[in-house]
C-alpha cells in the first residue's frame, strides 16, 4: 500500500515510515499543509496519516481536500490530545480513525490495515500466511483449510498480531487494543497471556505451530 | 464566637466591675460623710445643751430634735474636757443584733456651767449602712440593666450599620472561588479600616488569581508540550524493542524504559484530560440513561469481574436520564468501576450498585484501610500499595464537580462506599 504521512515532527515521522516500510508499505511524507497538498495532487495513496497541528495550518484542511478530491482514500488523524475535542469530532470531519499521541506503532499499523480493508470494497479482505487465512470480512479463520472457531477477543488479538506480522507487539499495546482505557487493571497481562495461550493451542491443534511466539517480558510476535 | 458577642462580653464584664467598684466607693464616701455629719450634729447638740444650761433651762425641757437621747448627770468635778464617741447597735425589738438594729452614735462630755459640773451624753441613731448598700445595689442593678439594654441596642445598630461592610466583605470572600469568580468587587465604605481591608483582600485575590492562572497554564503547557517528546520516546523504544540481539541486561533495560514511559504517558494523559475539563472543553451533551451507562461498563469489565469472582448486586428501581457529556460520563463510570474492581479483595468480593433519581452509590469490599478524607481526592496521594489511586479519584472528583454533583465517601467494616448525589 502507498501511504502518505503528514507530520512535522521529524523523528516521529521517520519512525513511523521505518515501521510501516517493514510491514511492506510504501511511504511518502510531508511536513506541512502546503507540501502535503502538493504530494496529494501528484500521487495516489491508499491512506493518509494526518497530524492536525502543522506549522503552516491545520490538518483539517488536508482532510477536507482529500474528502473532496479523493473520497475513497483512507484518513487517520494522528494528533496531540488537545487539538480536537474528541474522537467523534475527528470522525465528523471525515477521518476514518483517530489516534492520539503517543501511540503504539503496532496500533497504528493495525488501524491502517483496518482502514484499508474497510475502504477496499470487494477487494482483498483476506490475510494469508503459511497455511493460515484470515477472512476479515466474514471474520473467519482457516488453518490448512480447516475452519477454526475463536472467541471475539481471540480473533481480535490474532488480527492485531497479523497486522504487524514481523514485529514484536508489546503486551501493553495488545492490552490497550483489547480493553482500551480499562487496560490499567492489574490483571490485564494475565488475561492477554491466557487469551494468547488459547489462541496458540487452537492453532497448534490445527497443525500451525509457527505462529505466535512469546518474547519473554516484552510481548508477542506473530511469526519470526 | 462572633465578634460582637465577644466585644459584648468584654464590655458587659467591664461595666459590671466598674459599677461594683463605683458603688463600693460611693457607699464608703457616703458612710464617711454621714459619720462626720453625725459628729457635727452631736457637737452642735453639745453647744446647744451648754448654752441652754447657761441660760438655766432645765435639761428636761430640751427638745428632742437636738438628739435622740440626752442624759445629764451632775457630777462633783469636771475631770476631762475631751469629747468621747461611742458607737453601738441598738435593738428596737430584742437585745440581739439583727436586721432591724440601728447604729447609734453617742457623744459623752463633761462641762462646767454656773459652778456646777455635768456629765452629759447625747446620742443619735444613724440610717443603717446596710440599708444604704441595699439602696445603692438596687440603683446599680437598675442602671446596669438599662445600660445593658442600651449596649445591646447599640451593638445591634453597630452590626447593622457600622459593621455591614465588614460582614459583606466576609460573605464575599467566603463564596469566592478561584476557578469561577471574577475579581472581587466590594461596596464602598467610609470607614478607613474596612477600606484598607477590602483593598488588601482585592490585591491578595488578584495576586492569587494570577498565580493560579500562571501555574495552571504552566501545567497545561508542560503536559501538552510533553506529548511530542513522549511520542518520540515511545516509538523509539518500540523500535528498539524490535532488535533481537540484546544481552539480558539490555533486554531488561529496554523493557524498564518502555514501562516507565508508559507510566509517564498515562500520567500525562490524565493531566491533559483534567486541564481540558477545567477549561470546559467538553461542552456537547447527550441525554444518557445512567442504567445503560452502568450496564455497558459492567459488560466491558466483565473479564475482570469474573477473574476476581466478584458478585454484583444491583439495586435499580427506575431509569435515570441525565444530560451529560458522553465522553466525561464514560470516563467517570469507567474510573468508578475500575476502582471498585481493582481495590476489591483478591477473590470473591462484592460490588453493590444503587441507583435512584437522587443518587448513585457504589460499595465494594476491600482489604484496604479507610482512605484519609483529607487526601481522598488529592491528585497525587500515594497509597501504600498503588500509585494510581489518587489520580483516578481526583479525576472522578473533577468530573463530578463539572457535572455539579456531590460525592461522599464512607468506610465501614471493610466496605468502601462512594455516594454521588445527582
């Protein structure tokens, strides 16, 4: 996928580009409203990450431009907490999703996948790995052709991991993805662990032993 | 004690003491005066007697108005020319001294008239001292009473008119709120001290307000400005974590930096949220049924409730609709329920939720001690076992204040109860 990152903070932008490139995306960047609009007029992107607070204006301008010229393009707002009233306002102005800084790169990657999938009507809705197929439209998982039944949480975790196939996912990022602002509960990581255990068990039983590795103390990896 | 009550007491005590001293002095002066008056009368009686004797009048004919009792005895020879006084009580009824007894003063002298010598005594009774005292006491009480009434009325007048700017100032400071009110404006007064007081308070509150504003802006700026560096740090760490060839030591360090950053980031989020609430950035409202709100939260937290095997007791009898900002009400109930679950006993605890049109209460069993009320909603009170208690509760308090609700906390037999008056 081709993604445009409009963010004026250089180190942050570089990390995002690095991470997303590792996930197989082709990334362009802009650091202002002006250069962002230029990039948008020159190329076609599947998704844009837009910071609201830019040095020469508001990212809202960019979103309005996208909605006008290229409405099928996905838009994710990445912004400081004080720039917009809340997520709702972000979605109202036409964004598909909204992330407040700081965010987990794995979360960003998962959101991008989700936005692209939603945008890609009738297109590719299936993630395919060695012997594992995840049909995101039907929410169906096939292991070597066998239909596996997962609970909703197990499925969400699997999808989250699959959206970051080569990266380490911290247990904090995973917990936040599942429980949101309830992730601070002391028992959260035990939950994550037990969900992962069930998930692995089901995959193992279906003969898929290569997926989901525990990285001691830090988190999990979908595959090596 | 009220200012006027206190001054009233002082002036009353002073008045009473002054009256008592005054009465005592007056009494003494009168007694001395009466005494010398009596002596003079007795001496003038002596003159009259001597004069009469010289004129040859018989002592029997002496009118009684010069003395109450006159005795004249012929003696052989005058032995002294001195006057001698004697005081004694005379009973009108019995011999014994009682209330009716009179003080009688007696003058004895000798004189020689027309070659005859006489020993003469003249006596005169005195209005009794005690009686004078009683009169004076009576007068004092009457005057005291009158002056008390006058003082009371005077203070009423003073408090109503003279002190009214002072009390107005007092009421204004009492209701002044650094977050809400504008600068204090006081009513004009021509009393210098009150002018000074008002001016000083005005200056002070202005100073406090500007300090508060600066501090608030500082905190806001810090937390807002911290977001970008925090984002950079957390993404950098996330990338660092992707490295595979770490030693155990490096691995641990990265993990610890990551966790510390997470904490910092959560803290910052709360700070930003709080300042946004304070700055009233959550204006939009929806009509929310609190029962739905509670049910949704219980469902969202189902995993944690089940894990601790917590029994939920619900006492709802009616739908309660409120116009609230949905974001804030979500955060509020989230924090309330998270607290009730997080600080519940290890396993098999209870959470009781009561909702009616007036109030919402939540009770949870807990091993924790009663929370000190002074620090209950303070932002960064650290409890012995968790650092996040203070932030959660102060966030709850902040939202409740924002909604104009009230919260009360009680602790009894290991059950913590928060009651919110809607």
